[in-house]
């Protein structure tokens, strides 16, 4: 038998929630594995149709859950592509600004390095959430985003469907993004920041040269 209802609670990190039957009644547990649609994840207030079965402990659980056809193409999908495009566009803009000598190489490099680390951190946290293992502190994710990893962070959020519906996290995330952009703007336009940036760039260049020499000597030694 098919029933109709709507999603009234959804934990996207862990992939489960509850459906409230149309007309009222006890809520029914639903897991993401029982949702037919793979075009997007369920969200709160999604109308659904579903069947019901009992689990091993005799509790009702929704199965063969279908998202309402009217919701298949929704604002959430548009929002998904806007955010993921923003992440990639930010990295392209950073690379272009560096190539045109509008952004110091060390700052551009930090964006790509921190974005990679941030993406990996979000991925690890998502996997930990599924396993019930030790989680990456949200403060760590926000710190990485603030240091320039937010393009990788926003891409990870969308691809992994992680932290996208937690309002408190998103609020601090966007504060971190604004703080990062403001800080970089100050570093680029402030005369007081010219000397520190030049010093850091010099150190980075020396480090890259040193590492390159080590790698070259190692390869020469191995290939002998």
C-alpha cells in the first residue's frame, strides 16, 4: 500500500529522517537507502509517497520512498549548482589574478593548498559521521575556510551533501568567507602588508628551490 506524507525531520550528515503521514499520525523513520531518487537529497517539507515495512525490532520504516514529481526540479538543485560553480570560479579567479600579477603567488598558493586540505577534511568528517567515529571539529573546518580553503570547502559541502542544511554552521562558514576575502583585500591593497608578503614570498621561493634541488638529487642518485 502506498502512503503520502512529507519529510518533517532530516539529518543529511547521517542520511536519515522522519516522515509525517498526510492527515496526521505517528512519524515514520526513513533512511536515504530507501529513497528512490538519486538526483538530489531529501529536504525538510519534501512531499513524498512511500510504502511501510517493519524492521527487525518491529518498528515501522518507510521504504520505496519517492519524492513528489513537482519537487524533482527544485530551487535546491539550482542552489547546488550555484554554490559548486562559485567554488570553482573562485579558484579560477585566484589563478588568473596570480597570473596577471594582481595577487601574490604565496596567497594564490595558499588558496589551492588550503582548499585541498579543506576538501579532504570535509570528506573525512562525512565518512566519520556515517561510521559514528570521531568527527573533525567544526572549528577546524571554519579555520581552514578562513585561511583560504573555503572554495574547496563549498565544493565538498555540495558534492558530499555535508553541512549544507545546518544553519549555524552555514552562518559561521559565510562569516569565514567574508573575513577571508576582507583579509586578502587588505593584504593586497595595504602598503603595510607589502613588505611581509614580499618576505614570505621570498621564503616560499627559497623553500621551493630547496625542495626541487633535493628531489633532483634524489632522482639522480636513484637512477645513478
